[in-house]
């Protein structure tokens, strides 16, 4: 079955540094998402993206965060100036069609550690 | 906002035994997803339920959405070590913005 691919699997950064998390969604999918899971907490929605623009974002997704689809295959999450509390597992997800409530596929995640 | 509560929070069963995990919502469920989480493998899609009374099965795993659409259960028959992991339910709040339960950690003892 096709997969959502995320790189890197682990990222360690210093507080205040910029990080870019990368995702390659499934090729015929049109809707893209980022979720995160802080250690010991629930998986939580960050942002959804369709047709090259943000569809919806949570209150977590503040001005420090941005998403981009720089080409036809990649989908990125940028954190401009990382904070300690940004340490989490970040999951990318994609879906073919939200109207039909199609399957939502997740990648294996990027573990971000901010020191 | 919608909240999902899973029970139990953790479960240890003998290999070969059946088990059930429950997911209760504070509001009506319009789309309920079940995922399995294993370290290094992300969230693995299991099943998605939409209609009250709906039941779906895949291999030895069966998921149901009750008629009132406020509770779902996941049942595993004749459990195997490969079933071990964390099971998450997620409610679709529209446009596949999911809110998740806290997860149920399943351990299978040989």
C-alpha cells in the first residue's frame, strides 16, 4: 500500500533555531495535514492544507509555524524559532478526498527534540 | 469541543485471548477512525466508521459504532503478539480534522 514518507525520523536542534520537517504525501492525494504528539499526551491537530493554501489551523499553529508545498511532491512544516515546548513527534498525513471521508494516512513521524 | 475517552488505558492479555477497547465521545460521532500506533511506524490506519450500527472487520479485528453514534468498540479475537501496540480512536470534526483519545496500550503475553 502507498505510504506517507517523513524525513528526518529524528531531529535535534537548539532553542531558537529554525527547523524544517519534510513529508512526501501519497501521490494522488490532495489534502495534507500536520499533527503532533507531545510525549505522554494526545495526538493533536495542527494544520490542514489544500490547493496550496491553509484550510484550517489550530490555536497551536501560531506565527512561528508555516507550511508549504514547494513542488509537486513535498509538503513541509517550518518552525521559525523553536522553543523547548515544541519538542514532540510530528506526524504528516494525507487524504484523497475529505468529502467522502476517505482514509487518512499518517507517516511514521519526525521526533523533534529542542535543547 | 469534542472529547474522546478510551478505556481501558492499558490492557495485558494472554496470547489467544479476546479483548475489547472502548471509545466514548462527548458528542455525536460523524466519522470515527481507529489507528494502531507503534514506535517508528507512526499511526497505522485500521478502520473508519460513519453510520450508527456500522460494523467493520479486518482479519481478527472488528470495530463497531453504536446506534446513537457516541461510542465505538474495537474487538480483537484470538490475540497475537503482533497485535501489541497503542490503539487510538479519532473523531472527525470536519474536513478530517481529528480529535484523538488518549490511547489504549495493549500488551500480549505469550
